[in-house]
C-alpha cells in the first residue's frame, strides 16, 4: 500500500460516500474533496466538509497510518495548521493540533470497495519490466493515443528547461543558446557535457567575429578542447595552434579545465575531432543559423541546412597527424534526426513559448516525419503491444518509461488509472 493509491481513491472518489463517519463516530459529509496540487504542504487544498452539521473549510492530509503525521513532523509545520480532516488507511493514533484539539480522522479502508483494492494490488504486483505489461495492450486506443501526446509534450517541456537557463546565461542571445545546445548534441552521450563546457567558455561574439575563416573556428574549438598534440605536428596543425594562440590572446579567452574528450568506442565518423570540425564548418558557412532553424518547418529543409562536411584537412584525417583515405565526412540523416529530436524541436518549442506563440502541432508534424527510434525501451513496449510508427510516438514512450514506469507512478498515468477502473 502506498499513499499515491489513497490520493487516487480520494481524488477520484473511489469510496462509498453514503454513510461516512470519522473514527470518533461523527457523521461526515464531503462537500468538496479539495484540489490535488502536488506541492509543499497538505495533499488536498481548499476542501469543504461537514462533521455532525458543523461546516469546515480547509485542507486534507492523507497518510497510510495516522501516526505518520508525527513521523513526518507535521505537528511542527505551520503549513498543516489548516488541516480539517486527516484521511488514513489505518487509524493507529489520535492526532492533535497545536491547541491540543484532536484532528478528525477518516479511516478509508472501511469504505473502499474490494474490487478497487484488488485491481490496485494486481497492477502494482512485481512484473518483469513494467507494472502494466500484461494489461497495457487492453487499454482503449483512444486513451493511449491521447496520453502519448501529453507524454510527448511533457518530454519536450523537460528538454526546454536547460534552454531557458542558457537564455538567461547568454543575456537572451538565441544564437548563443543554439551554439551551446548544438555543441552538446554534437558530442553525443560520451562527449556532450565536455562539448557544452567548451561552447559555454567561448563568448558567442568570438564565434561571430571569427566565422569568416573556418580555420579560425577550428583553432578555437580544438584549442579550448585541448586537442592539439604536443609533438609530431604537420603544417596544418602547427598553423591552427598558432592561430589559437593569437585569437585567444586577441579575445582574452580563458582556457578552462575540461576532462579529455573520448575517442574510445566511437566510430571514426563520431570522433570528437570530426564533430568539432563539422561544427566549425557549419558556423563558417551558415550566418544567422538560428533564424534559419526557427523558420524550418519540414525535415527536408533541415536536411538541406545541415548538408555539411568538414574542411579539406579533415577529409583525409580523423585525428591530427594521422592521414587516412580521403572522403567527405557529411552528417548522416540519422545524426540530423538526433539533432532535430534533441536540439531543434526543443529550441523551436522554447522560442515559440518565449514569444507567446503556439507551435505544438508544427513540432508534432516535424517529428512524425522522423522514423521511429530503435532502442530497448521502444522494442520492449512493442513486445507488449504498444507499437510506434515515428519519433513522435517513440519519444512519448521514453517519457512514459523513465518518468512514470521507473518511478512507480502508475496512479498518475492514464494507463494505470484506466486499469484500476477495469
């Protein structure tokens, strides 16, 4: 038994209202069960009740046992002074206010139907992967579809949170924000945080001023990443190092200490050297990149915008001083899809929100153009009957698994709530 079950029972009134009494035998009528705000303080705010013909307005606190009131030290918290009813599953101790008057208590287990409890126990009993794995495919498709759309926007909102912080850090410079989030995603999971630290250490005014020569941008990115080799340097490497020394002095760049970027377990096309070289060429070729990204409404427009390779040196190198067969190192469509999922869609969403505009449907349509992601979570849901046709749908499943299933929040999930009604 968990408190969230009692919250569910109280919020959705899944108990017998007809003959309620407090543990003291007083007649109890619930006029308004209150608002479930899920914030600090009592569980339900602004409730209205009647106890033995006396009307009360205030808050409701819910616990498994009455004694949890003292276990949680509510007697010392003034936020709980306005509690007019203590709702518990099991009454094991009287609870008193600061003025020594007893708080009325409702013991719910006397009024909850057995089928509700059985459904709850069936849902929350241990399973191999998620609580509802044996039942999720039976839930009405309309409910699942609407819930997945809400989950998608929850995930999008979560991705937009760091963007809002970057905006504050850059004094509302959206181009600088884009540079930071792009750098992070160019680094993928392994080097993303390192690339982000590097990007944040370079004032975007420097990127703007030095973008007329790709070698200047490369020198800054490689220099701040501490990627220049100490010995055995070819002419290009020596020239870049020299440029970095000049540019860093010119702009008073402060080199930060970052952990070494990782090459291990990366395919050569994902080496940090290649990704930084691509980032440099992108900002060399595309002026006002942020405006172009915000204006893009289709996946093809973004594919064209990111039709980027590297400078000539990196066409025949993966690392400094090590020549490799010459080939163009362009972004794959799958990599651009990742940028759309993790950078472009959240950025478009955050920007529209900052402008007071509605962009929801446009973002959904963009992600519907991207093929369904392939990962363990998506595959598992598919095995349990929940299929995905595109990235919009797979993103919703990632949110469902990570934020609800993994946290046991079945009673805050539309699927879980529907199964309890079965």
